[in-house]
């Protein structure tokens, strides 16, 4: 059994479909990373607040806090700024 993650641009109504194997946070983050790699990181994200989205939000917030707590290291800062997680 499989699922799809559906990403819709609210400005242009463009649709992007990603296949996911289950409804876990990790599957959603993987789908979101593939989406961001292909289409670029979105400025705003709206969701139905499913548990996998809430879990993904928590993980991404933890990564953001870690990034902000790191000392200024150019190579780490460069990698994280180019990452599709933000």
C-alpha cells in the first residue's frame, strides 16, 4: 500500500505529487525534501495538521534551534542555509 503527498501552490494552483510509503513523520520529511529539491523551498506552508505534519514541524524546529545554538562556523552555516529543510 502506498500514499501520496500532494503539494499545491495557492498562487498558481500548480500541483506536485510525491509518493510516500506510509503516513509517518519521516516519510513526510523525505517527500518534503524531494519536493523542495525540485521546486525550491516554499515561503509558507499550510497543512491539515495531521500527526505526521505536527511531528515534522517539531523535528524541523529542533533542527532550527540547533542551528541557532551553534557557534558561527562558516561551513556548517553554509550547508544549513542551502539545505531544503527551511
